[in-house]
């Protein structure tokens, strides 16, 4: 019996040594697997969080500057162009140049002529087809930019010219003057307007305003042409015309504006800049 146990122990030991010689190793469990080193290579086709995305254009802020060139009309005064600057401090500055059509000037001169009731003033203002130009400067505030509300105050110089038809004036002192006469009137006017401005697609500027303009100074001259006779009555009529314009030269206005903001191109230009 003892001999049999010794033989069995010897056989078991021989098989165990044979397993070791064949490289038999127990595999580790899945939970014990070692993690990949941080320096392991990543295929180029696999995106990583280290890649930089192109910068997105910045959206317009309520504190941005606005520099716009606009087509505008201040009915019934002029039709023209205007450059406007809105600052982050909510202040506005504008400069404009306009053309005065005869339909517009006729309303302003007609108001002054009717209010004065003077026959000579009516002869100068109602029997002349005036046309001219304007130059204006405005400054204002835009306290609630998100709502678009603004208020402007300013100055405008209006210069109009026309040919007088004195033969049909109805004034005996003027009807006897033959020939042609050229009338020139310059008015200095103050203006106030309150309106709303909106920005469409971050680039298009649109505005609507209501206001009033008034004349605080006027200078009228009447010049004879083609050998027409001169008369003290012409100078007297010019002075009365100036007085009527200063006293009654007030007119309500409606302003329409449509333009383009040059600063709206800034985000697109920054996005295209290399390394931006």
C-alpha cells in the first residue's frame, strides 16, 4: 500500500512539471485588465477634443457702434442722404444733404403766406416755383436701444431759388414791373423729431420719425434779370417775406430712413482673418 501511494505521488508531480514546461499561464480576468497608457497612438481618422473649431461670428451686441449711410426724406422739406453714427453711450450724430422739390417748398411757403395775410408776401411766396437744397446736422439720444426709440435735435439751412411772375401777382405796385426777376431765400431752421429705429438682419437700418421744423432767421433777395426795372417795392416785399417766414415758418415733418450699417461687416471680416 505504501508503495502504491508513492508511485501515485510521483505521477502527479511529473504531470505538473510538464505543464510548467509548456508555458501554461492562467489568463487574468476582464476586470483586472490594465488600461492603455496615455501616450498610446490614436488613428488620424478619429477626431480628438484637441482639434480647434473655426471661430463663430460674434452676434451684434446692444452696445455696438453703428455707422450708416441712409436714403431719407423729411417731408415736406427735402429728399436726400444722411450719414448717422450711433455710439455705445446711446448718443447719436447725423449729417445730411437734401434736395428741395417744388412740391415740398410750396407747402412751406404757402403756410407762411396764408398765415401772414400780406398781399406782397403772397406775391413773393405763392407766385414763385421754388426749388433748392438743404444741409442739416442733428444730435440726439437713444436711451432704449432695444426698443428703437430715439429723439433728435438739430439745425438745418434751407436755400431755395425761383423765378417771380409779378404780372399775375394782384399787387398794383408789383404788376407794373415788367421783365424777369429771380428770388433767392435762405432760411435757418431748428428741428425736433422723435422716432423709432430698427436693425434688420444686423445690417439694414430702417427708421420712422415725427417732428417739427421752425424758421428762426430768413434772408430773401430779389434780383432783376434781362434788363427788368428795379423798384423799392421789391425790397419792401422781400423784407415782409422774411418777417412772415420767421413768424409763421413752422411745419410738421415725417421722416423716413432706409440705409446700411457699415460696421455690420466687422464680424464676417474677423471670421475670415487667418488665425482669428
